[in-house]
C-alpha cells in the first residue's frame, strides 16, 4: 500500500514537473518569437537584418552553455554536488573571449556595427554562465525550480530586447538592454539553485535522497578516508570531479546536434531556387516542431540516464517514439492545414511532403535523446555519428540529389534514419558497466 502511494505521488510530481518545464519552454519560445515580430514593426529593414544576424550568432554562441548544463547535470546526478563555479566561469569567459576576438571579423563579414558584436560577447558570457545553475537544478531533479530558472533566463535574455523594441530604440540600445537584463537575472538563478540546509530535495519524481545514492556515499567516504586500497590514481572515486574535458565533450555533442538539425535547411538554401528554398523553410517548421516537442522528456530523464537507469531510458524512448508517430500521423491527415498555418496558402502544393518533414524531426528527437544518454554515461565522442551524418548528408545532397524539395528532403530523411540506427546500436550494444549501472568513468569507452 505504501509503495503504491509513493509511486502515485512520484507520478503526480513527475507530471507536475513535466508540465512546469513544458510551460517554461513555451514561454521561452514565445519571447524569442516576440523579438523578430516586434522588430519587423519597429525597425527599418536594415536594422532588422542586423538584429536578426546577431540573434542567430547568439544562438550559436550559447551552445557552450547547453554543454555546460548537460555536463553539470550528468555529473551531479551521478556523483552528487561538487564545485563547478570556477569551471563555469572559465567556460563563460573563454566563450565570450572567442566571440569578442571575432567581433571585428563578424562586423566586416556581416556588415554589423562593432558595438553590436562586442555586446554579443558580453551577453554570451551571461548566457553560458547560466548553464551552471540550470545544470545543478536538472541534476538534482528540482524540476519546478528548473522551470522557474528557465523562465527567468528567458526573461533576462529577451526581456531587455523586447523593452527596447517597444520603446522604438535601435539594435545597439536593444541589445545593450538585453545584456543588462541577462546579467541581472544571474543572482536569481543562483538563488534558485541554492539548496536548503545543504540538502538536495528533488521536486520531480520520487527519486530518493541524494545521500542514499551509492555513488554519493562512495564520494563522501573517499573524501573522509581517502581512496580505497584497490583504487587506481586515475580511477579513484575521490577523483570523480567535473573537468573541462567533460564540458568540452558535452559542448561538442550540443554543437553536433545543432548543426545536423539545420544542415538540410542550409543545403536547401544553397541548392534550390529561391521559391523552392522558401518552401523548404516552411516545411522545416514541421521538422523543428517534431524535434522539439518531446525534448522535455529528455530533460527530465537525463539525471536517471546518468545513473544508468535502463528502465527510464526505455520509457523515455517509448514516449519520444510515440510522440513522433503521433505528429507524423497528424501531418499525414492534416498536411494542408499544417502548411497553411506555417507559411500560407501559397505553399499548399508541398502538403504531401508534410509527413516526411515531420518524420525527419521525429527521428532526430530519438537521436538527440540517445546522444544525451551517451554524454550522461561518459561515452567517448558522443557527437561523432552526428558529424559523420552531417558530412554524408552534405555529400549526398550536393552530388546525387535532384535540385528539388523532395530531393533534399529525401537525403535529410535518409540521414536521420541512418543516424538513429547507428545511435541505437551504440546505445544498446553490450558494454562493460559498473555494478551500480552507470559507465565506470565519466569519459570511459
């Protein structure tokens, strides 16, 4: 009876956490969408183009923040709290430094004011640094606070921009306000990530106390008594600290996921006539919808993936596959409506391709979940299959595909299916695991 009650309570808490994170994601996307909508009404075409280019660069520069979040969350879920402040500061500083060093080149290549590119470097520092606290909340399974932090970060990133645009200011002033609000929200994120009484209380599923985890007990024991006699210097439990290479691995995987999800759209722009590339861009809205709709599942399950919870992985995969199948079926039945909503009546001739666009996104949703699983369990080069698939997609589209929407889309679908197959094989093949489930090292084979 008690077990049933606990299970029901955990299910309710998980459902509430999932709903909260979903709402936070929707608010983030709404604020991001509001910026270009306001910009189109408040800015000249030249200023709008400059702001759009900077926002695109900001999305790329924010990738290390996502990598930092994943690395911190996986490490914290497996080994418990550890100092990540210095590593987070270094990650943010290096990213901002590289962006700042590239400012003159970006200003010339994209015809942007130097002030905009320098402000981009400053705002990048705040965005990347925020990944530390998001990762701590995610790793501790404090998902309600994570949802609040995601909302706060979105308000910080886009709130100043929205205010500037509403006041009719130019791109430089708008980005300056956005940078200021981005820094102002950081203390809020730090406060949300702070634990009470030094304890970590999950507000997601009933995950149990962190000090009951075998890995946490081992870390505490090693910290008090030193390494066990049989431990090797490189493999001692006391040495399980988050290092720069772990963050770099997660950043590389995040960049690979971003690259492959936009590769077909870039290729369509390069290979197709302007009207066809526009139609492909409209269809890619369905791809992105099928890709990002189930991402809340990956976010919620990552801490359990880090501990080698195969049941959680199987359940997450089943949910993502079911979501993808439902979206593909819906696009099959309502392809014309989907294209009408995404782009207008002039694109209805592509309605028959709607299921294929949705299928590409659904397959990549599976791929992204499996990549996160490999990052969380310490696999080497988790993003390598995605880079290989991107190269294969580019080669096939450039050399063999007919210059049509269907030609590029067929290559994209084949690449997504092949990548999903390879990632599934890498994930489920027999491998050495530690007795408690997770891989024996954060960066192991």
